[in-house]
C-alpha cells in the first residue's frame, strides 16, 4: 500500500538511518500572483527531486497578513509532498485554533509546527490586535488530547462526547542562540515544558554558531530526550543579512563577522552567490556530523537549483568541517557547557522577591500561618455581595500599586517571581518566554525594555542554570474570571492551582 503523503515527513524523521530535509516556504499577501507561482514551481521541482521530505509553510510571518498555510498546504499535499504547517497563536484565540485543527485533520494536514509567533505588526488600516490566548505549551496540550482522548467536558455543547482521535504530528521550536544566561536557560526550560506537553519533534531557531548548534544536541542527550531535532539552516541574501544584523528579525542573531564576510564576498562577479551557498553546504555537513536528525532549510530568493547545489555540495564535506565557515559567535555569548553559570548557587534574593514570597506562603500555602483565616474570610465573602465587592476592591488596590495588576482573576504572580505577566509581557506569556528576545531585550521593545522573563530570572529562585528542569505547565486562563478577585477564585477553587483545578473539573 502506498505511504500516505502526509506521513512521508514523520516516517523520515522517525527513521534513524535517514537525514531528513525540509524546506521553508513563505507565502505572501494575496491569493495568487507571481510569488505564489514561484513557490508552486519550486514545490513541483522538490517533489520530483525527492530529497526534501516536507515543505514547511509559514503562518503570517513577521506578524503580517499572508496567504493561510492551510490553503497552500492543500496545494502542496495534492502535489504529493508532505506539508509542514506552521501553527502560530498570535492571531487566533483557542476556539479558532481548535477549529483550524479540525480543518487540518479533515484535510490530512497532520504535520504542525506549533509556535507563539511574531508580535502582530502591520495589518489592514493599522496594527493588528495581538491575541496569544494560548501559548505553545497549551496548544501542544490541546493537540496531545486530540491525539489521544479529547472529551468535551460537561456543561459545554456536545458535552461528555469523545472526539475521534486525530493523528497529528506536532513539533515545537527552541533557540539555542540566546546570548545571555537568563534567556538561554529559559529557552531550555521551555523546551522541556513543550516536550512534556506533547511535542514530537523539535526545530531550532536559525543561527550561525556551530557551537550553539552542538550545545542543543548535547542538552537533548544529557536530558535523555528521545526526540528528533532538526537544525534550522537559513541562507540569507546580503540585504536580509544586513536586516538580521541590525536585530530587526525577532530572536535572530547574525554577527558582525559574518556580515563583514558577506560584504567582502559580494564584491565578486557573482555577488557572493556561490560563497553563501558553499557556506550553507559546509554548515549542513557539520550539522549532520553533530547528531541532528535533519535540517530545516530556508532562504530568501533561493531557487531550487541553489537548494540542489547546497544538498549536492554538502556531500563533499564529510570530514570535520572547517569552523571558520560555520562558527560565527556573537561576542560575549553565554554557552551552557563552556561558560560557568553567573548566577551563584546560593543567591541573595532581592528584597521584593523574598518579602512577597514570604507573605504569599503565609496566606496561600496550606501550611501558612494565615491560610485558614484567609480561606474562611474568602468563603464568607462569596455569599455576601457587599463583602465580595469590598474584598475585590482591596485586592485591586494592593495589587495595582505593587504589581500593576490587571485583575485577570487567575493570578500567576508566584510563578514569575512576583512580576505580573499580564501587564509586563506584551504577549502575556505565562509559561516562560517566547523566542523573540534579542540580547535580553523584548522583541516588542528592542533595546528599550528587558524581556519580562529575563527580569523574572534575575529576581527569583527558578529556573536555575545549575539544574535545568521543567516546571508544571500552567493551563490557559479562564477568561470568565476576568476582572474578578483572584484571591476569591483561588480559595474557591476556580483558578489554575492543581488541587483546585481537580475540584473545578469535578464541579464543571
Ligand atoms: S491577577 Fe492576573 S493581572 Fe493581576 S497580578 Fe495576578 S497575573 Fe497579573
């Protein structure tokens, strides 16, 4: 029986004897035109060549509107090549995400790359509203449930109904190319969380530092994670390299040394074309030796002839590749296995953290001094609307002053070192950072505002560079709690806390 087209990619990735190659397509704005024609021509050539096992399709890249990956994915599938759809969360809430998952499954679009996505930028008559209702860990959890046992909960339309299993193959992304300890440790923590939530493969961020690529594989091995990892190998034109070098592509670092090399190469008669393709071929060979399961190739204006040239030439570089062509470190970069952790094992915690932590424990931990009284008061407040309103007002006043609280009703302050992600993180990430920070700065406010999770790292106890482990993922916020008292919700079992989530499920 012929292998289903959608499975070509997963079968290749699960085959230890095969080095899987994927190529990234970037659809533009509009439903047709020359750009799309070029993409479809390239897809046909890739299909006929047979070495590329999946064509990945970006989802509104750069935060701009573009042709939907589902639409292009259907064309690619019809051609007989596996599509790998980027499934980002910047533009869709959980219900649209679930609905699109049904659509993908119905059309046999089963390979998904789950990611938060770039912060929305330009759109129709202005900047689009960022959504980020779920983060990548939460969407992976939803997909994992759809794969195994998704039961529509009681109270919802179609209640107590089991959905037929949906055999998705979902992966996640991670960046090993962060320059600061705080950013890098968080990336690995979040990777562990994503895998815990059901990621079945990993694709790295693009980069140009072979030692960082090696670090990711070493980390995966050290953690004994049996998961295939693809290295993202992007071949930029000189114009794009200049943009990347300025830090204008979220989460991407292209060091000065590489840009200078490309500027010099551009003086040749072919404007540096062969040199950049040969460098990519060398990098591919080096990555193959490093232990990656494959590569995720990309590049702007790459023809299939150029892609083929890279794949052919990479076969010539089988020996240990010259690091002069593959190692372009960003000066001052922190390496997990080469640089010692700057954070001492016994840190002196900032007063703001330790005082908040102490008070939090006394009130909200079951063994805390004031837990019983706080719970009794809360339960009383629930049955008295005046008391409830007063209670909510007091919470709002205290937390507005101390934490810039937005009264989301499901407080996660304790999980982010007593900094509020609803007011401090533009993407409102509650399970660790996205991949967009650059040199410690937030993707949305480059060189102006530190990443929320970098601040959290320096302020609190977790995570720790000495022992990287995954915390328990926080489920999505229940927005019916918005503008209500998180204290009342905590004590009445309506927020995300473990004991109470169980209780909530029982009541729902
Ligand atoms: S209740 Fe929500 S908005 Fe308020 S501090 Fe906690 S996390 Fe932030």
